[in-house]
């Protein structure tokens, strides 16, 4: 079904900063009832990278996530400008957070992180044929912890609920399935 069953009556911007815009929409739902719908529009693409070396190891980053009020283990990830190719943003993010560069890149998936409230679009890449160098972290990443571990350990962290970030979960499970881990 390609036709939009929702009718937008009015739209107003509630909040905006350099990363997001929040709008509220007065709507008629598919059954014809009145309601409101909030939408978070992201001004960047979500970019995730799963680096895998020749021994089946990967790298995770750990950091305190203000929005969750909790520590989070994730794949290297960040934002890519809308006018930048996702692969270019992935290369920058991998180097920035881990110091790694890769000679082989594979797009694993395009993902919508929470499509009931946001239009955020994410891209997850597999990075292989790796070279270690110096990282180039942003100010907000000063407390970032980088951990090298086997892909099996990373997948176990997903299965045990120790990794909950949606892009990380989806990407790690896809790589595990592809590589039959």
C-alpha cells in the first residue's frame, strides 16, 4: 500500500537545534479520528561501522549516553551530513573514534532507527583490511573507551542485552549471519 492514509491538518515547529527539529502535527488518523503526532527530524544521517580484522575481531566503543543516563557499548558510529555520501562519513567516523582505516568497505544495510517517532535514516558498513593509526576524537568523545574483542563476544553482548543500541544490534547480527559466526 503506497497511499498515505493520514491527513495532516496543521504542523508547527516545537523545537530545533543544529541536530534535530521537533514538529507537532494535528492529524486525522487512518480511521478519521483527530489526534496529534510528534516527529523528530534528524539533520544528519546515522552512520555505523563494524570493523572486522583478519582474525575475526571487532572494535566497540563505550561511552556514557546522556539521553539514556547510562553507559553504552556500541559499534563506532556518528552523524554524517545530509550532503555527504554515507561511505565518506563512515570512513571519517571510524578513524575519528578508533584510529582505524579500512581498504575494503561493504554497505550492510540502510536502517530506520525508530520510525514511529523519527525520520532518522542510518547506514551500517562493514570495514575490513584494517590499519591502526591515531584516533581524532571530538570534544564530546573525550571519555570514549575503545575495546577490541572477537565478533563472537560482541554478538554475545547483543544476545545478553549488554548492547542495546539499535544500529549496533542490527549491524552486529547481520555480520554474524553473513560470516556464519
